[in-house]
């Protein structure tokens, strides 16, 4: 694709801290290359703000290669911007035209409080994992690779679920701020594998209990999460989570 | 997890909404089949006999009370979840994706459900309450006892334009509610399978979303223009 430069108008959410009132600020940015990533465009803007003696815009980022899930931004009404299956760091400026106005907001959810500007606290996800998103195993030498047999289809499905990077786009995209896609990926990756069996029932029950405690909304099966997930986690995982939860609820003795 | 805890979780509540919702779906098929007798030009002989049977048979009366409990439970839990879901996003987005990431129908469930609830209350007050507890005329079709003439009550009601409009609006709400609701219930129960998803979606849209609501709506419209 042809390289081009563009001038944009950015409307960015600015908020000093969790308790402060936030508001949108408008920033013109010029000479942005179509080959830049969305975060590099923010770097350009922040350097300009620093040179002018102003407070730069706080945003989360780490790997900048689409694997850490840190770069949470709601761009023109879309989690991680207009492209499907992409994180913000992998969104390139060729997604925009010269003269566009781009509105950037933080993830909006009671469970993800804004820390500053576009940075939110996704600690609620960590607490859900702590409630059951693990397997308890004795450590020691690694076992021989083929000592536990796993059917290929099942291992593929588990792997697809394990691709979840905990970015929170599913919560951000859902009109109910529901975390079901995230939890379903974390429950599925273990429910599908032999190593996940011993704690299978308690895992489903405890992770859902924690999800509710964190005040995420409930699922109404709109599918917005799947549409926005950068790792294309499928809604079939939510159906599996429902099955796991139902069967655990009906049969778990504790 | 105790049962009381289980049905108090978000998924547990959704299961109750889904189960009562599908129960109501099964009911509306029977209800529509019976209602088509309102279109017979037999002076109400068939319809009134049917209404008398439905009103007196103990098993059917048990199911009928079950239905009313199901409607209340469904509406109560669904609205409770809706308010909780709203509270989960105290600050709204300035820009929303609209239909880019989800279907319009799937986002209007609570609105369509609320319109349906208002409709159901008026509908029950109008016909069910009158039939069981009100004064309505009787007709003798040569049986042992005269029958309550619900047929005529309905024919008179549907000569009133605003009632016809109300029923059509109610059925539009039903249509929109079930286009998403029917298939959504299956996903809630964890029933998502490539071999059946197409069929479930097809039945949800064509049978429950279009055929049945149109069937219901035709009755007041035909009577109005008769
Ligand atoms: C004849 C009447 C009704 C039928 C047949 C019906 C059917 C259904 C079905 C099948 C579902 C899907 C359940 C699931 O996703 O698990 C549903 C969901 C829902 N219903 Fe109803 N319903 C009726 C009346 C109502 C009423 C009166 C209300 C509210 C006042 C209501 C509010 C809701 C809401 C908010 C949902 C949301 C869940 C979602 O988005 O998936 N419904 N209904
Ligand atoms: S399910 Fe997808 S959108 Fe949700 S946290 Fe995981 S990777 Fe992100
Ligand atoms: S910065 Fe790691 S995924 Fe974007």
C-alpha cells in the first residue's frame, strides 16, 4: 500500500487519577506516517506535549507486538480500534485518513477503574485467575512429552483458548461489561486438558463466583466480545463455560 | 456450592431466565393454535368450547398458573440482571460501535421485554381476568350448559382501533425479543454445536421471530376489518 502522511484531530480522555473527574481534550497532530503504529502516533504527541511543558498522556503498553494485552484503548467506539483481531499496538495509522477525528477513551467498566488518562486497573482479571485459573502440580523434572496422551483436536482447542492475553477488550466491548469471554478462555484451556481435570469443578464454580464478586455484568450473548477479541477467542468457549458451571453446580459435593 | 448460591450467580440467574423463556416459547405455539379459532365464522362455537375446556381442565390450569409464575420470574430476574449490567458501566462511552460488533436485536432485549410485560398485563386483564372473575355474557350452543362467550368479548374488543394497535406493537416486541432470545437461551445452556447452530438460529428467526408473531397479529387485524 502507498505510504502517506496525515494530519489528525485527536480527542483524548484525560483524568488525573481514579477519583478525579475526567474530560476530553482535543489535540491536533500533524505529519503522521501511515506506517506508524497507533502507539507510535501517541509517542509523537507525547513528545510534543513534553516539549511544551505539558503532562503527557498516560497509556498502558509493554510488548508492542500484540502479545501482552496491555495496550487498552477504545478508539472511535471500537476496542483496540477499527481492525479485527488486532491490539492497539498492532493497529497501523493506515487505518485512518488525512483529516480524520479520532476519539480515544479508556476501557469503561466499574471493574476496571481508570488509574490515569487511558490507563485502567485490570487487577480484577488477576483475582479471577487466583480463584482457580491454574493447576496444582508437584514440581520436579519435566515429564516425557508423550506420557499423557492428548487428542490433537482437543489440544488445538485448548491452545486456541490459551491464546487469550487478558487484554480486557471483551469487557470493554460488551454492553454489560461482562468478563465471560475471558473467564471462558481461562476455564476452557484447562477443562480440555488432562492436567486440568482434578480441579475442574471447583475451578468453574470459584472463578465465576469471583467474576460476580468483581461486579462484571452477566452475559446476554450479543457476541460483541468475540467480534473485538484480538485473539479471536470463540463464543463456543462461553458455551463450554456454561456447561462446566452447570455440571459442576449440579454435581460438586462441596 | 449450595443451590441457593448456584441460582444467585450470574450464570445461575441466566439459566432461570433461559428456562422460563423457553417454557414461554413452547406455550405461545399452543396459544396461537387455539387463537386461530377466533377467525372461524361459527358464532364462537369452537373457540368458546376450547376456552371452557382450557379453563376447567385441572392439568391445564396448573400449567396456566405455572406460566404466570414463569412470566413474573423471567421478567423479575431479567430486569434485575439488566440493572446490574447497567451498573457495571457507570461511565458510558462517548462513541459506541452500534451494529458493527453486535446485532441490534440483541441489545434491545430489556426494552422489548418491558414492552411485552406491559402488553401481557393489559392482555391478561382484558381477557383472562374477565373470563375467570368478571361478568361476561353466555351462549348456548345446544350443550348441557351455556358457555361463557369469550369469542364475542374478543370480537368487540378488536373493533377498537387502539386495542388492535396495542396488539400489533406487542407482537412486534415479541418478534424482536425472540429473534435473539430463542437462540440466546441455547447458548446459555451451553448448547452450541456447529451441527445444530444453524437450525436453532433458523427456528428462532423464522418460527419464533416471524411466523408466530405475525400469526398472532393477524387475528386482531382481520377481526377489525371484518
Ligand atoms: C411471551 C413472553 C416472553 C418470551 C417467550 C420470552 C423469551 C425469552 C427467551 C427465550 C430469552 C433468552 C434467554 C437466554 O438468553 O438465556 C429471553 C431473554 C430475556 N427476556 Fe424474555 N421472554 C418473554 C417475556 C419477557 C418479559 C415480559 C421481559 C421483561 C420485562 C423479558 C425480558 C428479557 C430479558 C431482559 C432477556 C435478556 C437476556 C438476553 O439478552 O439474553 N422477557 N426471553
Ligand atoms: S478473551 Fe480476547 S478480548 Fe478477552 S481478555 Fe482474552 S484476548 Fe482479550
Ligand atoms: S503493547 Fe502488548 S499487546 Fe499491545
